C-alpha cells in the first residue's frame, strides 16, 4: 500500500489523516470493468441508473433519509457480464463515515429497530430489480420497489456501553424481507466519531461469498471523543494522539440465491444514518469492480 502525508478532506469537516495514512490501493487490478476514484474524477460519478449529481469534497454522498418509512432507493452501478454462476466477481473500495454528534435517543420514533440497528451502507451483487404496477382507468404506474440480491452491508448498533459496528452478509428477497447470513460486531466506540472503511468483496461462481473489511478511526475524532462530556461510557480514548485505531474482520458464507439471474447487476442502497443522527454522512470515495468469466461461461 502507498502512503500519504497530506490532509484528507480538509474541506469536508476538518478531518486530517495522520502521517503515513495509506491511500486506497485496490487489491483487484486485473479484468477491471468499472473504476471510481473521487480524487481523480471530474466531479461526477458514472452510474448506470440513479445518478444523483455532483460529488462533494469528500466523495459521493449516499442519500440518507431522516425517516426509515420512505421507500428505499437504489443506484445501479453496472450490469454484470454474465449470470453469477458463471462469474468470479470482485469489488473493492473505500467509504468515509462521519458521525459528528451524539446519537438520537434510542427510543426515538424515527430510529430503526434496536435489534436490527441502523444501516450505514449496502453493496449488492446478483441484483435483480423488482417492479410493481398499479393500474387505473387511464394509466398504469410502475415503480421499482426493491432490489433483491446478496448484500454486503455495515450497520451500527447503539447499546448502553457505546456504538458497535456490525458488518453483515444478508439476502434481500423479492418481498423486501432481509435474511441475515452472517455478521460480526466490533466496539464499543463513542460519538463523535469519523472513520474510513476499506472493503473487498468476493462473489465466486454464484455460491461463495466473502467480505474483508478494515476500519480506521481518525485520530482527530478520537481526541474529540476523549474530551466530550456527552459521550456514552466506554474506554477513555480509542487511540493514542496522532495514531489510528484499526479494526478488521472477515465474513464468509455460501448461498446460491439469485445465481440464475441472467443479467445481474451491482447496486448501492440508501444509507439510514440520519435516523441515528441528523448530521451523519457517508461518502463513497473509491470503487473498483473486476469480472472474470468461467472458461465454459456463455455471455448473455
């Protein structure tokens, strides 16, 4: 990995990476079919559907509603070259997550279920859009109601001793119901908090799934936490001054769900972060997609 001594995101909240903070270097460099780097882009992100416009100084902002009652929105990144059963798909990238204030009261009406937690981001493979129609005498209205597929996601849970990061692999069915496959829980942490999330996702042959994920908590956020009078209980400091607290985990599971979809797509869902705190934000900074067809695969 490369290193950088420059400040990252001075215009996006004043957070500065410590000396030696690694730049993002994708582990998948062959057979690349899609690439996004916010620092090298022309102020836009190229999506197949759901492009919401220009980038912020910290990257592409994932839309986040302050209520979980609205219909979810999806941004289709690209269509895959073949069905999942004939494809070795690798995605890697980086998100920046900013939690600049104390969370809402857990009993607040707008918050998601405490058992489920709050979704920070979701990345979907084997995606299949589900549409529903309503017909009147003069018009038929068709809407994209849900994207079913395999989701690689990050949730945050608010517990009495602090915030816990919960990476999860789950299925989203045609009905919109979520089926958890495997998850982990890392913490406790305390807001205010800001961190980078580096991830690598593997969807191999429409069966094997894996997500490697690394969290790097910014030292500025750690210093803020240790001096915050409104923070939840927990360790007095997350990392030494000028250092980064690093957390990492790997999730693996087996599923053939949606492996038969002829033209699956890769998508990103909305964030729910603002149901936890009004000023929370999630930024996509890097995304690299590589696709390798099986020797006997037949492209669609």
